[in-house]
C-alpha cells in the first residue's frame, strides 16, 4: 500500500526503535524521566522559549493551551478550516467552556490578516458579547493545502493581538514543514506566539506525541491540565526517545516530502478535469479538485485503493500527504493511477 491519507501513518525508523529499546526512564509524573526531560529541554531550546511539555497528542496539546489561556465563556478566534475548529470534536467547548469564532480567510490561504480578525474581536466587555480570550493560528495550514505563514505575518498578528492583551496560540502540528518551505527556523516563525504545539508523530515520524512550548508559567499550568485530562504518563521516556530523534534528525529530510508533493501536483495538473496550481504546493500536502472529471472523490479513492493507494476525499476534493514512506517511483505510480481513475 502507498498510504497517502496523512503523514500520521509514518512508522518509527530503525534508529527510533533502537533508541526506544535502550531509553533511560523514570516516573514522569514525578518529573523523573531523564529522557522526557531531555526532550522537553531540547524542544524549549530549539524554539528559544523557556519551557516545553511532552503530551500524548496534538489535540491534547491544543486543548491544554486553550484551557490555560481562556476563561469560561470566552471566544476563541480561528480560521474557519482550522483543525481546532473542524477536527477536535468540539473539545474547546467541552473542556474549556469557550465559543469558537470561525472566520473565513478572504484569499483562502488559511492565514488570516489582522483586517479580517479585528472586526470579530470583543474587547469592550459590554456584558453582551463573549470576550475574545485567544486567537488560534495554524502553520502550516492542513485543510488549506499545507500553506505557510511567514514570520513577518505571524509577528504582525501577535503584536496587534498583544496590544489588546489577547494571547496567540499556534497549532504548529507541521511547523517544521513550514520552516523548511520558508527556509527559516521554527524559533523565528514562532517567536512572538504565546504558546505553540508541534507534532512529533506526523512528518517527523515518531510513533506518538506532541510538544507544547511556551513560558515557564504557561508550561507549569499546562502540566497540571495534562494531568487533569489523564495525560500524565509514567515511563514515557520510551516514547520521548523516539521523539528526540524525530526532533533532531527528521527536519533534515522534510524537503524530500515537499519535492514529492510538488512532483505529484505537477503530474496532477496535466490530468483532464483535475484542478490544482502546483505552485501553491509548498509543503507536503496536496489538495486537488476533481469535480470536472465527472467522478466523485469517493469513486476515485475507491479506484485508487484497488491499485494499492490510499487517499482521502470529501466534497469535490482529494487530499494526499507525502511522508518518509514514499519514493519518487511511488509518486509516479500514483500519478499514473490517477490518470486512469479520473477518466473512467
Ligand atoms: C493541524 C493539526 N493540528 C492538530 C492535529 C492533531 O494531532 P493528533 O492527531 O496528534 O491529535 C492534527 C492532526 O492531523 C493536525 O493536522
């Protein structure tokens, strides 16, 4: 199978498995797991923030951040295809008692301008509107097709939000992909954000885990909320050992995933009825429209499955995500399979 449903399907490398087998461990709820502590210290160092926390998943990291930053009844501004809004099962309402305020990005890049955010803010506390407690950003933006937000754009949003005392949380599940695409560092891209979550278990290839990064005070509160949510893990160094390799080694090869995604997009652009601008593909996510083929995404995905390819389709589009399990030959095989499936 060539599984392109997501980069979450990546399997741990041999080096990760070896590191897991020999990891030094302790009880992390007591703060005594040396491998977890090393991973947390390294993540804080790489992002040039005060502290970091290892958590089981990206969803939990995002939800802890919302919980720490907001009060009951607050509103959280987010782009209308943000993962926190679309794909976290209403957790922000369940866990934090907040209202998500989705905003459609004018250019559909997934990255809001301040002029789009500002009209949605409630900052006058007039006992009618729900006060804006937080703004959530996403870089790279998954459902917009892996698009990236520059350091300059992010700083502008942070500066303006901070002028109103509104914190910014960045869902950086794939922030290393964004940094590679923009030829910069994750520290530069996230410098002004109050908190960041990034996933070790997507393109970076670790089996489990995400990191929350921020100030010492934020992380102290996040640790308490991780425990309350059932995320206090014991000998988690077994997982952190793979996470350390993901953090140190995997970013070096993400450009290969991006090249494969671009190659795929260029091949797709040649197919009758498929709509995609290859230049818009800058990281590892390719979303293309198939409505002009006269076939549904579900029918095309079913055909692909018969040819040992897995992809996800919805509405009029199909999404494929490249990762360390794909070779250039796989990509060419997928293009040929799509040529056949789109003309059936
Ligand atoms: C942008 C984004 N944020 C958060 C998550 C959640 O990560 P996890 O699956 O580890 O909970 C995902 C997962 O696909 C994602 O794409």
